[in-house]
């Protein structure tokens, strides 16, 4: 079914299919296709395997924008065992925050806590986790560039924040710039 599956993502296809991502609609295709695309970008940009795996599962619990919950939160342990602690934590954080605004605001303010809007609590994060979440967000938006205005806004915000130091990889920055420069259809 998926002939172009990145080697690093192949071991996790059965987990994604267990949660029906192969039949869940997403942006005119199936969710699994989007998740593989995000993984592919993160891997191509040279991200750590944990970040790539988190990208592969970045919306498994649903998000504030994509509200389909492929897996309930009660499955966190099962997913953690499958993809690892770091990857599952990043995926969870991606799913329970008001992204992308929360990520960019935290980076701008150098505030290493995110509001979990699902469970109504604050979660302390590290600077590295925040950078990984933003990198996943950039891959998420670049993989589905249907809204170039949103991409331009994210790009301009990241560039402004990066006056204080790099926030995303140069590969992610280049891809975001290219996607943001496309005209609105």
C-alpha cells in the first residue's frame, strides 16, 4: 500500500494502522500519508530519530486543529512502548497544546512550560523539546502547504524569534521559506 515508506518509519506502520490512520481522512487523502510525509521531512532535515518518530505520531491523540483522536489518551503507554518515551512525550505535547501559537509564544518568551488545554495543567518542557516541537510543526505545515498565508506568518515569526539564536534547522527554515513564498491559489 505504501511503497515509499522511509526505512525508519516502516517498523511503526502496524501501530499507525492499528489506530486506523490508513483509513482516516486528512486533507484529501489518508492521515497515514500525511504522517509519513511529516516523518520524511524531519528525517531529510537531519532530525534525531525520536523527533522523526514523534512527527510520525504528531496527531495520534488529535490536536486543536485536527480533532480526530485516532488513539485515546488511555493508549499512551502502548504508544510509548512502541515509539519510545521521548517520541511519545513530544507527540503528546503536540496534541494537547494550542499550537502553533503556544510553541512560538514559548520560544519568543523563552518560557519552558506549555499549557495542556485538554487536561488543564501546565507542563514543564526543556529548550530542546520546544525546538523539536517547532521543527515538527514546521514539517507539519510544509507537508500540507494549502495555506500559504499561515506558512508566511509562521516563517516571519520564527525569523523574528531567531534574532536571539537558531530555533529550527537550516533545512527546515529553507523548506518553510520556500513553502511560504508560494502564492495563494
